[in-house]
C-alpha cells in the first residue's frame, strides 16, 4: 500500500501542469548562482579543519566558522558546551518569523580523527573534490548556508521561522544520550517540520528523497561452558563447549530473524580458554588449545530496524534463541541502544511531494522515495516521534567515512536552490 501511495503522489506531481516559479524564487536561484565560488571556498575552509568527533578543539573551530556565517545572514547564535558527555558541543542558531517553524539539522564533526592519514581538501576536477567529511557532512553545511544566504538576498528570509541545530558528535554520540540530544529534542518540540542536511542520496544516478532512517543498536553475546579435555566433548558430563553454543546461536539468528527492513551483523567473534576484549571494544584476543574444550565465547554485532517496535520484537526473538542452550552451556545477550529508528510517515511523505513540485517547476526530474535499507542512521531520528521531516538536503558524493571521500561540487548549488525554495514555501504555510 505504501508503494502505491508514493507512486500515486509522484504521478499527480508529474501529471500536473508546470507552474512558473515566482519572482522571489527566481531571485533566490540567481543568488545561489552568484555565490557558487564563495560556497566552494567555504567548503575548502571547513574541510581543512580536522573535526573528528574526539578532536574537541577542531569541532569547536568548525562551530566558530559556521557561527560567523550564520550571524552574517542574520541568525542569533549560541554555543552549548557538551563537556559533561565528553564532547565539544552544539551550535544553535535561531531566526524568528512566521509560518511553519522549521528545524534544520546537521553536524559539525566527521569520522576522521587526527590519527587519520586523510586530512586535506583536494579538488580533482571542476566537479569533483575530495577531503575528510567533504560529503558527510561539510558539503551539507555549505548547502545550508548558501540556501539561507540566497533567501536573505531575495528578501524571503525575513519572515521565516528557523531553528538550526548543528551537533558536534553525530558520528560518535556522547552519553548519556538524553543529555547529548536534549537541545535537539527541545528544538523539535518548538518546530513543525525538520529538514536534515545530510548527504543527498543518489541511486543509479537518480536523486532520491529520503523520509526514513533505520535504527542502529548493538549487542554482545556471551557463552560459557565447562572446560575439559576435548576427548569428552558432546558427552553428558563435558557438554558441548562455549564455541559450539556461540556458533549455534549465530546460525539460528541467521535462519530465524530475517524480515523486511532488518539487518543484523556479527562484527567480532572470539572463543577459547580465555577471551579478552580491548578497551575500545574494536578487537580482542583469545587463548586456547585444540584439545581443550573452550569455556567462554563472545560475539558482538549490530542491528538496524525501521521502527522501534521492530527493534523490541527482534530483541525478544534473539533472547528466545539464546535461551535454547546446548548441553552443559549457558548464554546471555546484552543490548545497547544507539540511534532510534525514523519510520516513514504520511506527513514526511507530504514534504517530499512538495519538494517534487519544486523539482517539476525547476525542470528537474522527480525524486523517488529512497529505500530505507540504503540509508544509515542519523540525528533526525531522535526527533522523528515529535515532527515529520525530510532527509538528504545536503550535497551528493561517494565514499563517505573512508579515505578518498568525494563530493559532486555541482550538487552544492542544485541543492541550495531546492532547499531555499522549499523553506520559502514552508514559511508561507500556516502552522
């Protein structure tokens, strides 16, 4: 049914006669075109400041650069320190106006810490540049600034009610999360619609609109058993050992859990006479002998779902599988919450329809709804239970989170035009 509704909405937009952009909208488009070079200069400046989440001074510096841009446009800006959760802080900017109250969401940090060899902006060609966080999401920060600057130039910003929350720890959220996301949640409660400036999704060369994000949580599975000589394994007294119990559970997860919009990964498995995880939980070591039944096993993984109800239901199924112990073994599983899910809603879908009306009037192709399996978790999910929203108003690129990450520079002005017109039209709607 959802696919039918989406197809019907897109068909209505496609079939409708094209309406001319108004004078103000044409002025915003012209303003973006005038500022293209300035936008690329800002991008280079932002990318060349290392703002890996744990490089707190670097995150703060990107915050200062963005503060200067937003204050120049006319926003009231404040910095909220997050030292109590071990992070740099968040940038909050406000512009009071009328119409729909918009919440613009982004982040200042990247996954590239000071230890990364990937540190500098480099322009490969007229249309492609690379650099740490160039696409995720410093390109999105530039799109946001360019769209707002165009609105100011065209006189459409003066009546817009906009709150901007740029978090400093999206890539590695500080704990406890209710503290690190308090500002974002409070801003959502005072808003009507959320626009997230993470990367634009392109699938097979086609721009897509995103209205859903899957959750991201993790789990740790521990098995235990009696140790002894391997000659007795599977016997009544010796039992099956911790390694076989670990393997049984993982195999049954693979067989029994799969369903639409769910993925679950095993990222680490260890078993032996002794098992030690390192302090960062990114590795470990095990000791053992081929003729000794292992008394301990550990596996760690993640799980991604399209709704929080799905998360809880799958966790219950996992617990039931874990409880079916092999002879002489025990097992337990622990879950750690990460990003919540942002399920698709009709309200969010309606925002995408509005964007597709703009695409039609700009002479651009329609943007189909992106499959949630092709998008990761993000900050907008923390407020999706409060307000509807649209994801992916940032720039397009490839290779996010890896050395060599790139951006399509031509997507910067394109996305700024889309965002400026969308925000202008939302500002004219009643709350």
